[in-house]
């Protein structure tokens, strides 16, 4: 099974069909030679735009229970981050987990949108407060389960947890490397992943994942499991600031700055 893992916050072009293995294909950027569009960096001091990848980053650290942080833009630069729609015929799942501290409950949230940015479904739920990565994986499992039930053959999944993306996208080859308490969730997600015809798993910055973040916080605070099939049923706490619309894509961009 081929695998595509991307850590770019920008959308990927529709991958070139690969030879089929098993029931579907999971794409991995390095093996298939994926070339996502380079992110744009802008210096806040000079205002000059620089098109291209950031300076080479060191190899990723070991998986962390905190879910893993994104590789930041280089110091003194700003990275423009916004939610982007998936290619035609695909559905994008954005997922996020919420965690306050050990011994408390966690939360998980997810939202599905189509290639026009239209709302498809969303969910918010509580989960055991094990660690942040546990909450992230709980959200991914719930989102994949709902996508399978809806019959979507092609899914682009985005998470702001680099550790979760590494585990499920194939960068970490051994699921036993998962931190304590998360191995079963990793195995569940890997099994669900194989049930799609095609799936892309990629990383996004938190600023591009705000709807799922609000849903995860809602699930943690409410202690209840909620599933939304209609946009009008979503609470104002999720749709405020017009970051999500039932009428399609809204161009909202955030600035990630390191000075």
C-alpha cells in the first residue's frame, strides 16, 4: 500500500493514481515524489515576500504525548495560514483534540467539508483525559468512522498534531512506538484508514484548524457526544467570526509569527 504523508499547511494537488494494493491507496509524499506548493514566507521587518520552503529543519524528535508541535517558520518571518478546500471529488476532515490535565476529561472534535467548502458534518465528544495525543487520536478515529459510514471513497485528513500524522501517515513505521495508552487508538485508526479507496493524511497549523479546535473544546466542556448533520444545528461557539459557513468557502487567513 502506497503512503502519502505531508506536513504542509497548504493543499496538495490531486495525486497521480498509483498501483492499487489491497482495497485502497494511502499516499506518502516521499515515495511518490509529491511536490506540494511551497509555503509563502514574509519578513515582518522588510515586508519582502519569499516564495519557497523554509530553511532545512532538523529531523523530527521522538513522538511526544503532547501531540507534537508543528515545525515553525524561521525566526523573523511570518507564515500565512488558511483553510483550503480539497480537490474535486474529495472530502476534507479536520480533527483536533482538547486536553487540560491528567485526571480531567479530554475532548475531541472534527468537521467535514467538500471541495466547495460546504459543510458536510461535524462532531464533538468527550474522551478520557489521558494526554493530548490520546485526544487527537480519539478525534481522528471518530472522524474516519463517520466518513466511512457516509460512504466517502476519498478523504483528505488534516490534524495539527504532528505526532498523530507521523503515526498514521506512515512516517513512524512501528505502531508500537506510540506513547503509553495510545497504541489501541493508533491500531484502530490504521484499520479504518485502509477502508478508503484513497486517503491523504497531512499536517496543518492550529490557525488552519480552528473549527475542529472549537468543537473539541465544546466536547470537553459539555462531557457529551454530539453529531451534527445540519449546519444550522451547530452552536454559535463554533460558527462565530464566520470561520465556517453553510454557503461555502470563506477566505480567512491567519498569521503565524516568530520574531
